[in-house]
C-alpha cells in the first residue's frame, strides 16, 4: 500500500531519462522505416509515437492505403514500388492479409519494430519540449506518456522529425514554410491561386458492414442535415467507403495544426450526415441491411509545415525528372493538389498531373538547413507546396525515411553531421549502403568492391531466349489499344507476330513506339506505323515488322490499336520484366487516358499505357524474331535490382526442370554472408487496406531455393519464400571455390528469375 500525506509543494511526475544514438519522433511509416533501417545498421534508437498504434495514416485509426510511385497502377511508372523495409512490410502484409484488414496492419508494424533489439518504442508519448546545446544543435527531447503518467527526457547526438506536423523542428527553431509559394518563386505553373487555396485539408473515413437483416439508423443531432451542401453528393454510394471517399476533406482554409480539433468536428458532421443520407434518404434500398461499423476518431492529415533543407524540391524537379548528384530516394505519385474548401468545394476534389516517369529525391532535402543534427522524414521534407503534392504519400515518405535511417548510422560511424554526407566519398557510401539494403535509387547502380560475386565466374543451367508467348486459347477484343512492352537493345527491332481473330473485314492500325528517355515507360516516340487490311476469319496473324531501329536500350511498345472487330490471342506465360499494357483511363488517379494539362501549367501532355491487375493482365500471345536475349546471368551483378531499361534479371528457360546457377572462383574464398534479390513484381502496388489482392504471394517470386558449397554441402534451404531480399548469415564461415544456387520455378506459367546474388566474406 502506498500512502502519501498532503503536500504543500508541487509533486513532480515520474521522470525517466533515456540516452540513445538517434531519436525518431513520429511513428508513421516514415518514422517506422527510419527507425528499423537505423536499428539494423547498429544504431540505438528511441522511437516516440504519440498514438497507441504505429502507422499514422496507414494505421487502423485512419485506414488509408499505402501507396507511392505505383499510383494504383494508374500511371506509366512500371516496376516502381518502393524497395527496402517498406517493401518487406507490404509483402508481409499481403502474405498474411490479402483482404486488406486495417487492424492487422497495426500488429504487423508493431511486430516489425519490437523485434529489433536496438529500438526502444514509446507509444502514447507526445514530444512537448526540448533542450538545445546551442543555437543550431538539439540536446534532448522532453515527452509525456499519459498512459503511465511518466515524463521522459531523451538525449542523443542525432534526431529525426517524422512527426507530420514537425513538432521537433518547430520547437528547435528549424526554418519551415506553411502554405503555398507563388508561381513566380520557383516558376511553378501548378502553384494554386488564392481562390483554390494554399493547404490540403484533413479526411475522416467510415466503414460499413452487412448485418444480414434490416438495420435502423438514427443520426446524431450534430450530423449534416442538408446533403446538397456537398457539391459531390451524387458520388455518394453504399459501395464506396473507407479511402474511396478520400474527398471527404476539410480544413484547407484553417490552421491545419492548431485547429485540427475543429476540423475533426466538421468532418464528423459530414461523415454522419453522409451515412444518414445513405440510410434514410430512400435513394439506396440496397443499404437496408448495412450498419455503420467504424468512423475514424482522428483525421488523416495531409499538409501542415514543410521544413527547409539545403535544397528544396520543386515542380520542375518532378516533371523534368531532374538528376541530383545526391539522389537517395524516389517518388512517382502525381502532383496531387486539392481545393482548400475540400468537400464543400464546387471544384474537382483534386488536380492530379503526372510526370513521364519517377523522379529522384536528393539527400539535401532530408535534413534541416539551420540545425546541425536534425533529419527530416515523411511529409515535412524540403519541398515546395506543389512538389509536396507528390512527395507527401506514404510509400514515398517511407522510402525516404529509410535513407535517413542509414544516413544516421553513417553520421555516427564517421562522427559527422548530416550535412557532411551530402557529397564525396561519404555520399557514395550512403548510396551504396542504401542499394545493398534494397533501396531503389534512380540512375545509381550498386558497385560494391566487397562483393565476391563480382570476381566470380557465373554460369547458369539455362537462360531464357524469349521467342514466344504461347496462346492459351483465350482472346481479348481490342476495345482499347494494346501493346506488348518488350525489352530491346539499341539497333534493329525484332519482328513481333500476333495471333488474331477478325469478326468483319477491317483495317487494323499497328505501331511501334519507344520512350524518349530510356529509363521511362511512356511511349512518346513513334518509330513507325501502318494500316493492315484484315479479312474476316479466325486464326490469322498480324506482323509488326518495321525496318527501324531503337535509338537506345529500353522498352519498345508493339501496339495493336483500338478496333472492336479484332480479338487478339492471350497467353498465360509471365516473364520477369515483360508486360502487356493498354491505352486507357484509371479513374482513381486520372481524368482521361491522355493527360492534357492546362496551358502554362508546366506539365506535359502524354498518353497513359497501363497494365491490368491480376487475375487479368495476361500477356498477348506472340512470336518474337529474333528472340530476345536480355536475360543473361551477367545481370546478376549489374547493380540494378528491378526492371528499368531492361529486365536486369537472369531468367531460366521454361524447359529447364532444375534451374541452377554456379559461382566459381580460381582460388578458395571465405564466405560468411549470401544475399539474394528475387522478383516480387514491383509493378503491383500492394495497397495495404481495402483492396482484396488476388494472391498472397507475388507470382514471379521463387518460392523454394537452396545454396550448396563446392563439396555439395547444403548451406541454405528455404521453403515458402515470398520476400524480395533474403540475407543469409551462415552459422559458420566456410571456405570454398564454388557456390551452387538451386531454384524452383514459381509455377508452370512463370519461369524462375533472380535479380542479384551477392557474396561477402
């Protein structure tokens, strides 16, 4: 029993002092990926999160799906899913939770964090003050946990603000901006007018459930009564819930930090009014058995403060895909701006314009320009309001957070400040370590002198020479234009022959295109086209045989243009780095199949060519002459672990019953670690909630493999693999002059493939 007499003096809270290497404030995906990446690199991390769960907008408290450059497969960014820790998380979530249950995300993120021994996690703990060691240096944060009534003082040499509103940067005096820049400041054609507004608002979502019997609903008195106050009320439907109603947004004319509680109440009024309309207006008899299962208790925030680094991303960086020498991450979501009046605006709910491919994010945007030991992660990185419209999405935030985590490890290793990594050998080291950890960095290939695979002779049991996609018996009517994206080398193009059925005599327009930039997948350069006369009848062939040359290595689009009288044969075969695309609209991220921005916007006009989601999205049956020979084992050490301007993978021949690779050295090597990079279909977005993914594991991923030494001794054996990157630290060092890797084909229609093998002593 504790008994305390009355006290005249003020009683102090219990205080705990913590010391670590890096304090990460904010447990959204940016903070989580920062903390995990740093911890894996040996950094002692305290992760401070003011909510009871991790994930921020991805958590069950808000329930927004995680997306980044893949953009619901709605733009031309092929194979653009973010790599590293966020890739691990999304693949594991899909493996366990393909139905997209938001509650399961919470437990998964907790599992990823708490299994790292170098992370101390403080949930329900809000940073409210800090100490400085001088004008430009933070010494410690002060935080309070309401659940255990404990105050914390957390001291460290390095800090990362991933808090969304930037509480650490604000308290410490970091330079920041809030609101939109004028069009003149950075020459941004998309800079909003005063009428459109300077800030994006918050959103609150709801979920419904079918009870199997009629359910009565009585709305609370504060619910919105007049649904016509919402100009888009005709878009309300019982089948649209959760983040499908992202446009239930408010607060862009208010202070999106200090007036958040006011904004929340307005959103609650709207949400309960929307549900009242669905249940009681008589417009939706199909809603009779539905009940309101969940309404968000906190709003999902889009925008508040943005902090200034040594460089600031602007619209032109994104649209022109400018190269940065210190690139460490990438983005690819559209520049997605919303009217400040949100749900009450007469304007469209968003203005989304895309670049022709992904863009790089420089390291200099990831730390404060005036505080020597403060990293920036998440939506608060150094970007203009317009560029922020793209960099703000969670997949991009997480990927850049990973760069911060490894940068912190290198700062501690070298005893330097964040700015000291921005160039020279230290920058090269940062880029190299990020690539090794699974990060994709546009335009940068991994060149690791410590990798013994570079000195090995690599041989394969077989290598794919892609000469055909055999017909499955299915066909697809050309109700839109379709193309096979085939990886070609600079020079003469192959002849590609398709099998078609023709309902009535017609002319079919065929064409071949490439991208103006070899690393893009926007077919904006036509190399040749013609009209072919086709008679009615089944089982015909169409040859695309153009006497033209590709100006560079990259993807060529062999196109059969829209013609409903023609049906093209399909194939069930799927090959790493090859995909069929169609010229059509994805209404979730665009308003037309052709991006046509207003004059003066600074954005380019181009067509969208998109794959279909599985279980659709079959390739077009065709023959290719001469066969494509871009799948060699030499790709395993080229330092690029995804398709870009070519597949960048070794692919076995489908007739090889036992695919295998051998690495051999003239002299015995001491081996302690083996790293492998598999194909988990970086084109598939892996949305974390609401989407029902057609499979738990990506169909391109090698499910079983083993590694043997030169004496045939088994070093590694894995069953049920579903991850991109697998690292195997051997139980004991071995000395051998040969390693053998045996892989299983993923399925009868998918051939075994591997992006990289790395070996370390």
